[in-house]
């Protein structure tokens, strides 16, 4: 596994690393050997780790990263080496380049659908955009803008910032001046609080929406009162107990939360730890299928495991119902996203 245990995205990577420590010791009777590498939120370090995995360790699967630019870089290594990748970020790849890559998070378009439905319900007529200038920000912009415009919502201004930036004063001033009904902030972990704080400090009174990369307690820890009332889209895992009994993921989400919070304390649950938890569910379905074809540690097993991912069928996860196919390595339906609101420093289902 490769994750940002340090660097700007460490608020997402550390919970993933914590969940990995809770993984089982074996899958389908085969010992599970886990090698953990820190990409420091740097694509170059992610590629170095991935190349080591395939050249030296002969791994059967690469998991990671939670940072989209790093996951995209790792995907190239996965493709070239014919090694399956379970990405923990909603990484968009060029057509034909995700043959070996499967995403554990929901796609931006699936989550954007939930955001847009909520905006329509509130009667929002205009939305501004303040997001990362990297792959995560750009894919949200590419997916969400046409959806909003099709729904008759005026889109813009569009402002961007880098993950490492410590201030977005200029961008915030432009957005506040335009005064759209709502602003979509596209950032991750603790870094998602800073742009919203800047908007509030400059006097913005409208609605603020955050993406599923901000579905972590770091948003409230860093943002404090400035993020009260924020709308955040999430996978169901973070909201286990608040899900209706009819929700297909409720049981699995509660199992994840109980396991994780027994180890790390009340309120420690995290969107990305949930993806790491779900990765084992997927492996427990796919590995027995692949073992019928070949032994682990071989090119034949890696190819069989990749094929098995496409044929595991409907799989209930803590984060929704997944069904990968040869044509679709995303796998979630439009009803997967759950809208939350920050109320008294806690996430509440909308």
C-alpha cells in the first residue's frame, strides 16, 4: 500500500494506514503480506514505491494512493507492469488506461449528482468554484460544471489554488465579490478548511459545499465555527448509525465503524479508512476466484485477480454497493452519495 503518511494529504493517509493495521492476517488461506510506503503526497515518491513493489517485491496488488495526483502516477506503473491497482482516490484516467486500475471511492460525478440534487432542493441558482489546481480539482470541475449548467444553475467564477498554498485571499475576494448563492470547495482533509475560512473571513454569507475528500473530522478540527453549516457529500461509511435501516450499506458501515473506533477511539472514523476497510471485502471475494487459475506472486495470478475484480458482481461495502464490470471500473450508482451538514461540530445526515 502507498499512502501519504506525511505531507499535505496526510490527514487522509494516516487513517488509511491505521485501518491497514486492522487487516486480517490471511485471505482465502493465503498469508497476507502488507508492505507500507509513504508517498508524502508526492507523485514522484509514489512512482518510486510502486516501481519497487513490482520489480523487487513482486506484489499481487498495489493499493493507493488517497491523493489523486499520486494515484494517477501509480496507475501508469500498474498498467505497464500489469499489476492490479485498487486506488483509494477517485482518479480519472485516459480512455483505456484504467485496465489495471479499480477505484474504491465513488466517482466525482456520482458524488456531484448528490450535491446537485441538494442544491436544487434548496433553490440555488448560482454556484462558484474554489478548488485544487491539480487532478482532483480539475476532474470535479470537468464533471460538475456541465451537470450544474444542465440543471439551469449559473456556474462561476472558477478559482484555483495549490495543495501547498497557505492562503487563498485573492481567490476568496473574487468569489465574495461575485456573491453566488453557493460555493463548491474542492479540497481534502485539513486543507479543505482553509479556503472556507478565507471565504467566511471575507464576509461570504452563502452556502458552502465540500466534496467527499473533506468528509473527515479534520474539517471541523481546523475550521471550527467557520465551517458550521457546511454541506459535505460522503460515502455512507462515515454515517453508519444515521443511515436508515433500509440502506444496503448500514450493517457493513456499522461493522467498519465499530472495528475502527474500538482501535482508535470514538469519532475517529474516516471516509478513507472506510475505503481501506472495503478493499479487504473486495479482496476476500476476488482472491478465491483468482486462486483457481494461478498461485500468488506470478503474472498469471495478477492477471486472474484483475479479471476477478470485474466478475465479483454486486458487492455490498461500507461505502455503498459496488459492481465493477469490464466497461466500468468505478462501479457505484448515482444514489451512493449521502449529504451531511456540520452541526455543532458534528456531521449530521441531511
